[in-house]
C-alpha cells in the first residue's frame, strides 16, 4: 500500500507539473509580444517593463518554466497587475466558494444517487426500477448549464423560493446554504444519475455473492442485508466515480457560478479571460487542476485502501 | 457484414428507448439539414415591434431581444451543433484511435508515455481549459473544434489502448501470428474491427457532450462569433433578458436536452446490443 501510494502521488504530481508547464509554455511561446499576450492590450509600458523583468522573459523557455515553478513553490503565484494584488490572494479568496459548491454537488449526488440506486436494486426489474433507470439516464444527459438556467428560471425568478444572485451573507450560515442549494443541485444532478446506476449495478453484483446468501440463510432480515451489507460494498465504486467526476464538476461550476452570479474559481477565470488578465488565469488554472488531481488521487487511494484488488488494476 | 447490421437494427427496433432516440436524432438532423426550407423567417430578420414575443401562431417559439424568430434561429443552431459535433468527434476519434493502437502495440515505455500524456490531458477541466485557450485564439468555430479535440481524444485513446492490449494477447491473434500473418493483416483485419465496437459506442455518447461544450462556450462568449445563432448564444440572450421573457431560455434549452437525451439513449442501446460486458462498468 505504501509503495502504491508513493507511485500514485508521484504520478499525480507529474501530471500537475506537465499540465501546467504546457499551458504556461503555450502562453509564452505564442507569436507576438509575450508581455502583451500575458498582460493584455490594456497594459501600460511601465507594467510591461516591470513584467518583462519580473518574469525573466529573455531567458529560454525551459528556464522560464522552472522559474515559474520556483515561485509557485515559494507560494508566489504572481501579481494581478490590474487590481495590484498578489494572484494568490485572488485565487484563495475565490477557492472556498468553489470548493463549497463542488462538495454541495457531491452531497446531492451521493445522497440522492445512493438512495435511487439502492431503491432500484432492491426492486430490480420492476416497473419502478425501469423508471428510475430512465430518470437516471435523463439526469446524466441533461447539460448542467441548461439545468442551472431552468432552475434559476423556475425556483428563483418565477417561484422565488431561492435567491438568484451571489453566495450569501458572510458569516450567516443559513443564507450561505440557501444560496448553495440551486447551483450545487445543477452541478450534481448528472452525478445523481451516474451514482444511482453504479450503486444499482454493484449492489446487484454484491447480492449474488455467497456471503450475502449466507447472511440471508442465517435468517437476517432482507432489508438489513440489502441496505447494510450489499450497499456498503456498492458505495466504493461510487466514491471512485465521484473522485474522477470532480473535473467535470469544476467545469459545470463555471456555469453555475456565472448563472447564479456567485464568486469562485470559475467566475475568476471567466472575468480574467475577458480582461486578458493572464497571471490570474494561470494561477486559477493551477489551483483548479491541482484540486481536481488531488481529489481523483484521494478517491483512488481510498479505493485502494478498502479494496486491495484495486491496487493491481491499472 | 450486412447480416450483422440487419440483426443489430432489428434488435434496436425492439428497444422502445432506442426507437425514441433514433426518432429524435433523425428529426433533429432533418431539421438542421433543411433549416432554410423549414424556417418560417430569415434567422437574422428583426421584427422590432415583436420583441420578446411569447410563442404564438406567428412566432412558434417566440422572439428574442431583437425580435428575431427563435424557432428559425434554433434550426440554424442545429446546423452549427451538428457541424461542430461531427467534425470534432471524427477528428478526436481518429487521433485517439491511432494513438491508442500505437500505445497498445508499442513498446512498454511508449505505452507508459502515451498513458501519461492521456492522463495529463484529462486533468484539464474542459470548460476551464476552453476559456483559457479561447482567450489565446481567435473567436470562431475552428477554435471551438480545436478545444474540443484537445480535451476529448484522450478518452478514445484510453479505450482503444485497453481494447488493443486485451486483443493482442488473445488466442486467435497468437494463432494468426503463428501462421505467419503480417503485422498489417493483424492490425487491419483483426484488431481494428474488434476495436471499432466500443469506439462507436463512445463516439455516440461523446457527440452530445461535444455539442454541449460548443453551446457552453458560446454561452460564455468564447464560442461562435457574436450574432451567430448557436444554441448557446440563444441561451445567453435568454439569460441576459431573463426578467423580460422566460421563453428564450425554455426554447433554447429544449434542443440541447433533446439532442443529449437522444444520443445518450442511443449510446446506451448500442452498448447493450454490441457489448453486454460493458454494462456493469461505468
């Protein structure tokens, strides 16, 4: 397990390093004056000169990339020249909102998905099972930003059940949660479908295993066997899917944040891209990719810890 | 081959969800192809006295903020969606197919290097990468297609690689080799046809994803140029004027939901028919 953990962590670090270096390289190597590419057309000559010096733009590309990483490792993500603040500050003030959103989505998909999946597996091949199956696929297919727009239209604009703008009052937990309900549901709905299907499939597989039969033969109530024993095994694959799904959720979060006018990494990247504020784009991308890879890694390690067979498959 | 197809279609016809999916897809394709003939109005024509009109006999799905007929614009948007979707799926599918087979057949180090490459590409959250790249590239359909290809061919590559690896060591390939079959014969006569099944399922399921990415990019303003009636642009207009009319959002989201439902149900049905083993997987 230790060896496996080391391997996986090394691979994850390698992926983040290469993914970010490539992106940084593309931005630097693009035709045109890198200062105008990286700082945007609105930059003043002073800003350009400062930037050129700070970034060491006359060094070879490889050196520049290594220098970039040197700064990142010492906690310096660069400077947001437009608002004159460190990029790290901008990113770190946006990150908690996005993390809350993604975990809200995971909450929806785990609770609703496991309930739906366990329910279908318990009544396999009944009409209800078929209906839930179709609903699951419909959830998976519905594009998250259309779900976000429809729920905004229905629950915020028409019914006025939930607020439509912002992330809520700082310090007021209830208001924060109220503001989180719709956007996190919009992101999580597709994953409700995925989780439901996977939980159903793995529960059905588990229910064919001999230890379940033994438990039934010993006279344990059916309900207890299904919901305690089989469900426990079925949660593992769901954890893995959600871990990998975080990348997709981050993409959906961009839409949810924009549709519901919430602060967050998505909004930050979106506004920075429109402003051509590249240092912020780079910093936010680094955090987004790092977050995604870390979550996928954790899901993978949890799986490996709980199910040793998993360590060999890859 | 023709008998195989006949039975496949026969089996699909007995699956009500597959039939529904095929009907939806066929209707959308027909509407996109014959958009000019079906559209009641020119999709750029502005009816300034009928801005934000609700659906009526005159404007079937209402009008937008400039008084343009939403139905005509959505028909035109179907063209954009299909063009981007098919082009991007074909290009990324081919790249993935070639790289996946190279990884499956190549030496260990090359396989590992390609796997690492695939995993690195998959680490980019699609829309976030699209935003970053779109800022560096000119706005337009080409950019949309490039972004989609970059973010999606790794998926094909991984599936093709796994399939190739498992086939490479199967007994019928060993037998072929023992009989002295050439490398080309093994690849094109044996591996390729067997890889194509899962490949087409993936492509069918990937197409709506691609169409959604195009709509998403256009919604965010980094997709099609301004004024182009992509489904995403229609939704963006609806979002900007959500207090004036609900119809733009309702109508603009509909084709996207239909197209994703259609292709997802078709992909599901194809998977059930072509590869029952995959069912318990993802």
